[in-house]
C-alpha cells in the first residue's frame, strides 16, 4: 500500500515502536511516498501519522 | 533448605480489559484467556484488599487475645491499587473514562468532559459500548499466582507534565478502586493463571514540549500565550461502593463529586506580570475565572500523541513564585470550575479504538 506521511504529525511516531522499517520511516519524514505492506501501512494509518495515497486507475494514468 | 526463587520486580505486570458486565470476570472458566492490555508501568504495585477484621479481647480470656475471637469479613470491602506511568494514547483515554465516567467518542477522538451534569453519578447497571466504564484488572507475578480484580474504576487520576521530569513526557498516576473484595469464581479471583495473549504496552507518548497552544486568560486580556515549565491536573471522583450482592460484593458505585484541582508554572513576562492589564495577582484577589488551554499538537486531535486540555480555573491561593536560573516563574494553584456552558475541564485525545475495545 502506498502511503505518505503527515509531516506535522509523523514526528510523534516512536521509531522503536512501529512496524515500519527505518528506511521507509525516514522517507516518510522527508515527505516521500513509500510502498509498504498492508500491515505496516494500517498501523500508521490507525495512529493518524500517514495518509493513503490514492493509486491512479489505468485510465487516469494513461491520461496523464 | 530454603527456596532460592527470586521474583524480579520487572517480572510482575498488570493489564486492563474493559468489562461487558459490571463486576463480572470476562473469562471465568479456569485459566483466564483474556487478551489484557499491558500497562506501561515500571513497577506494578500489588492490589490491597481492604476488608473488615474484627479482633477483640473477650472477657474471661485473661490478658491475651484468643485465636478464636477474631473475625474477618470479605463482604463489603474494597480493593485499591496505585498506578504511575507515562501516559500513552490508550491508557490516557481509558483512565479518563475510568475516573470521569463520561465520553464523547467519535472517529478515534476521545473527549472526556467534567461539567457537573454529564458525568455519571452512579454506575452498576448495564454496560453499552464500553460505558459506563469498568475493567477487569489482571495483576500477574507468575502462573497460578495472579490476582484478577473486577469492577475496577479509578478513584483519582493525576495528569502531569514537567520539562524537567520524564524528559518532558506527560505522566499519569492515581489509584484503582474496586468494590469486589470477596473472591468468587465469577468475579475477583486469587491464584489465577492468565494465559491469554496480552497486548504489548504502547510506545507513543505525549510530549509537553510539543504543545503548540498554551494560553491563559489574565486580568484584562484573554488567551495570552505563556511559557510553561510544568502543569498538573488532579481529578478525584470520591467513588464509594454501595449495596451487597449475593456474594457481598458491590451492587453499585456512587460518584458524589468530581473535584478537580491543578497547578501551573509559567514564566513571569510581559504577558503575565504584576502590572496594569496583565496582573496575575489581581486575578486571585478578584476571584476571577480564567480560561486555560494546553494543546499538544496542532489542536486538531487526529493522531496519536495529541492532547487538548481546556479548563476553566480559579486560583486557590496567592500566585507564588518559583525562583530559578531561568528567572522568575509564577507557581499557580487552581481548581477547575464549571463556568456557564463551559466545562470545568475537557480533555481530548486520539486513539483509533472505541471504549469497548479497551
């Protein structure tokens, strides 16, 4: 699942207490979108630290 | 030969799980398989059974009490247990329910307010969606040696933050209370094994140095921003047990008064001084009611670790001073009071679980 960090919330995530790996967490903190497993994404979504990135449909992607 | 077993303090844990029926065990068949939520304490304190014991020196026994002339009565007693921990999203939300018996839960936002009308005066009837809120408490030193307490609420709760303590993380402490002091299979139990899968303690905290909003009314001004050294709120509900069921355990609890006091230490500066318009002493002398806001986070309450505290306060004593290397600070003692339609105290926090999932 693709997720993006809420930059004004994510600093409260305890890196030692979430499933997300360090590399992905660093990217989220930098404002990047990362693709993580459903379980990892769901934990951060439940905590309110990230938001789901809507995947473009094939049609939307084609139209640019 | 004496036994060499040692019980390390850190081996003892305790957990909570919301009840579905007041004072009843969630799993009463043999080992308790309930998935308790481990509480993030450093040292779990033992529950204390406050039962009645009659001990008399009867006439004709001479000058020493006789073993046959004492009576213990498990019925009508209470069980209490202190707690102290760093506040985490679930523990804070749940302990506010346990002491406040009021919730406005929606989409993960837990809002407990103290307003003189919405907090329960008594509990003991049916439980719907986790309200009113009481818990099973599992105190667990080792297999076969656990204590399960039922009908557990909090009699008092202190929420505090100090930039010089706990690395600025908000802590909470208080006491649990149960009116189920008579061990029976369907409720409070001794010698219990807890073999459910306990949920690990949470690892998200509330950092008071993350408080974006810190405002207090003063004298002729409203919502002045203060620089904070520490804060503390104490909520005591005066819980008492009432009645006796077939086992002598409580039929209900009453909450006669929700008394809320607190303290705040803020810097002496142009916003809070002894001059015209911003005179903090004048507020005490006038008996003024002031609005106080402390919001950890951006105030929206949409992620774990965010906390809004909104209160109406009156100073209970002359604003004292704290003299430190950083200059003069005001040391303010207050009580929270209902002011028209504004709550004495309202605390909002985020945990994406409903109260009945706690």
